[in-house]
């Protein structure tokens, strides 16, 4: 007679715990109780109905250094943390928002941040400056890093010379995408056409990880091979205001030009092309 030694053994511990559905799970209770509260405070007085130019993240911080915006006229706080600065430069009729230069918004705060701004300013149209990652961009015609173009995404069917469209299956997961989504929803209820467009500077860095909490974190300004050359920025600056009908006087000019930064990058990009660096495809 054969004896099975497992007949008298107790069931494994995981079998008991997985069958006990009434057991209190502290992790589940903790997650259910943590409903994020988003408080938006917008300081400053601005007329409604003006075009809104938004410069976001590292691209926005870099662009603002040469845009001659003057002193900020307002600020936007999320849960008492400053996330955006509002400007009303005399060179244009547009309101300018420099957003997320000192803090990165978590996903759960983006929707209210965007809609509170749009409700307050009620812009006639918006243009946004942000970045896309060259490393993760999917294209049927891959380009070397030093040849990566400025790309754009628009609610209307427009064509921007020298820029290329940001095409599927690529997606944006940022506050800029939330602005576009909110403007698209509002456009459906408006009797007149409004436009929203994103201009995306090429970035050699991988996309930023979306944080779970809101905290101040000074973003590093691009330099060297990560900067954008002056000719590109001047053209982007012109389009940024022109696409919303708020052309401004003056041109973009970087105020500080340390060695290896944007002014010398045009030459550096040519050197990269000759040396064959930065030609890895994804």
C-alpha cells in the first residue's frame, strides 16, 4: 500500500490567505482614502479673449530667456506651489504663460490646472511650446539626432513650412496635451473656429516620468548638445505668436551665451553631421 505524504499536510499559507476575501487589506484602504485635492490660485488681472501663448517645461524656460517678456504680471499656484508665471509683454497682444519651469505637475492635477486657466483667461486661441523625445519618436523616415525637426500638432488643418507634423502612433502625455484636449472640447461648443497648436522642440532626452506628487524641482536648462540653436528658436518664436494672430515686434535673442550653448550649437550640429555622431535610430 502506497502512502501519500501530502495527504496529512496543511494547505500552503498563500492558499488560506487568498481564499479569505473578508480579510482587511490596509493597502487597499489606504489607496481609497488618498483622493488628491487640487486647489488652483491665479493671481493677476488679465483681459479675457486674448490669444494665449504657453511655454512649458525646459523648452519654455529656455525660450523665455530670450523672449524679452518683461516683469511677470501674475502667477499660478497649485496647492500653494508656484507652477506658472503670467506675462503681458508690450510687444504683442497675447498673454504669455511660462508653465512648469520650476515644478512638474502630476497627472491628477493637470485637468483642473488647464481648465481653471482657460476659464479665467478665455483665450481666442492658444499656441504651446514644448518638447518631444527624439529617442522615443516613431517615424517611417528616421532622422539622425542632429537633423531632428521641430514638429507640430494642431486642431486645424494647417501647414507650417520647415516644421513637420507630430504623427501617430506617437502620443503626448503632458500638460500640453491636456491643454489641447480641453481646447478641442471647447471648440465643439463654440460658434466660431478657434485654434490650438503645439510646437515641439526636439530633445535628445527620454520623456520625463510623470510624478505622483507635486513638488518644486528646478528644471535644468538645456546646454551644449541639448540646447537649441538661435536660428531655430527665432523661427519658433515667430510661429508661436503668428499662428494665433498675435505677431510681436522684435526677434528672439538669447541674452546669455556661455561657451557650448545655443549660439555655438549651429556649428556644433554641422560638426556632428560630419563626424557621424548622434545618428542612432530608434
